[in-house]
């Protein structure tokens, strides 16, 4: 009697609510059995998911995988499902996430002249001021929803200040941004309408900054030149838009996911608080990198499309096929990270892919690090007995393909209890 050949079991369900809560077991299965896996996404688009670290790093830097949606082989209707809703109609496509060299090289060089490490470093006192003010707003209450009250407004107000959005207009930006990250939780077409309104506002703001430039990022984008080349108005608007869009939602999720991970890992949290109390920031710096690896804000890298046939992880990718690199899976690959499912704030050799890799490495990484380090250090110092004020099983994660983040994060401190009615609510602005 012959042994029956072993059959690979069916892959676990993907993109369900249960999967959104904890996708890591499914990603572990894919890494082992189908590291480059073709699947149908909730939008109906078929794409390859890349889950192993080595394959992911290769794909992120492969010039044959284009960022330009024009290379998608499906219909124009399907193409509309592979980017930010409304960005095409609003003429906001010419940003760094949608283009390839040589245009990408030119734009990135110009934007880098305005968005410098020095500008970010000089912004640190303002980030601290915003952080202190937001915590002060709820510190006496004993309870808060850390997403609505802190993680969401902090990066919005910070990026608005950096761009040069006047204070009186920043609440409008907060409303538009809130609509954009609801991912279907708001009124039909709400995201596209918010994108359109933001585009109109940015056009007006760029015009004003041309007339009266200041020491802000939009003025810097307008001034930036290289061999006589400048950003066009559409390019400047698209860059301001993507810096806002990519720069705030990732930081919302980095702070939210990071605090949640620390609350679920009390020994690691205690180590961090002890080091902060001693005035040592080394564990804070390595800790933010570990939080990015462990449960980062960007679950899948943004879309790529094959411009010629290629092999990846033993699979043949056809021209026009969409490829999605699963950063969350790659960053828990045991071939690259020892004990990958454990949170270790002191982890060394932590070359995670949370900010990408290659020419599309996140331009805003220094700002995100600054905001996350400031937010975590101040929260844990000001509210040292911070605790989760809801059962983890009651928490809900926002729907959406690219980002990973909590809808709410109820917390308490002091003698505070569970905030009334917060466990299953969704704030109006997110």
C-alpha cells in the first residue's frame, strides 16, 4: 500500500474581520506554504502577496515592479481600485508613490531639498508642545480614547504646522483626514469628496505661498529647484497631499499600535519606563523600531505592477500583474528575526521593512520617528499607570488594504475606569 502524497491545506481566510484583528497566523501559513500567493482582494482585483523577508526586500527594490498604475493590465475601472480614492480625478497622481525613475528621481531630489533632516529636527519643540497640549486636555479625566484624543490629532496638527496650513484652517484638514481614513465607514463617496476639497484648498494655499512665502514646507517645495527645474503647481499640490496623507495615517497607527503593544507586554513597557526615568533614550529609539517591526502601521506596501515577466519566490509574475509586498509578514519572518512574534524593545540588527526599502524608502521616516518617540515618552512619563480600559476582543481594527490601525483604544489611569460607551463607539472624525 502506497502512502498518499501529502496535500497542502487550503490557505486560511484572508481579509475577514477575524483576520484584521490578528493577521499574523495567516501570514505565517503563507510564508511557509505559499510565500508568493495570488489571491482575489475584497475589491475584486487579483494580486500577488509577497510574505517572506528575502522576497519582500527584493520586490521592494526591483525596477521591473513599477509604481505607476498605468502598468496595471486590468480595465480602467479596476485601476481606480488600486490607489487613493479620488486622487486621479483631483489631479493628485504625480506624487512619489505613483511614479518611477526618471520622474521619481527628479521629484524626490526636489522634495528632499525642502523636507530636510534639519527641518525635522528643528520641528521637535513644536511636536513636544502639541503632545503636551493634547495630553493636558484629557489628563485630569482618568479615561480617554487614545486614538480620537491623541494619536489622531497629533500628526494632523503637526503636519499642518510643517506644511504651513494656517491655524484657523487646521480643523478643516482634521475633518478631511478623518473621512479619508474611515475606509468605507463613512458616507458613500466621502473619501473622494474629501480628497477633492483638500486639492482645492492646497491649490489656493500654494497660490498664497507663491505671493507670500514663509518658512514652511509648502514654501520650501515652491522654492526648491535643481538645474533650473521647479515643481509644477500640480506636482507641489500632489506632494503636499501625499505628505499629509502618508504622513498622518501611518503615525496615527504607529502611536496607537505601539501603545497597545506596550500595554499587552507589561514587562517591556516597564523596561522602557525605567530607562526614560533614568534619562536614557536608547531603549526608546530601538523600541520604536521594534514596534514598527512587531505590529507596524503599514501592513502592505503600496501597489506595484510588473512591467516585464519575472520570477519571485518560485512564482512567475506576468506583465501587468499587481504585486503587494506584505510588510507585516516579512517583518515576522523567523528566517530573518529570531523569535519574531515576541516584542523585544532592545532588539538589535532590526532591519525591518516598516518604512520600505530601495528608492521608495519613506521620505517622512525621520518625522514619524520624532512624533512616535515624543508621543510614547511623554505618555508613559505623564501617565505612568496607563492601562487598557477594554477587553482586547472588543477592540476593532479599521478596514482597508494597506494600513493597519485600531478604530479606538480606550485607556484609563489613576482611579479612572472604563470610559462610558466607548468600547463599541467610533469617533465622528475617524
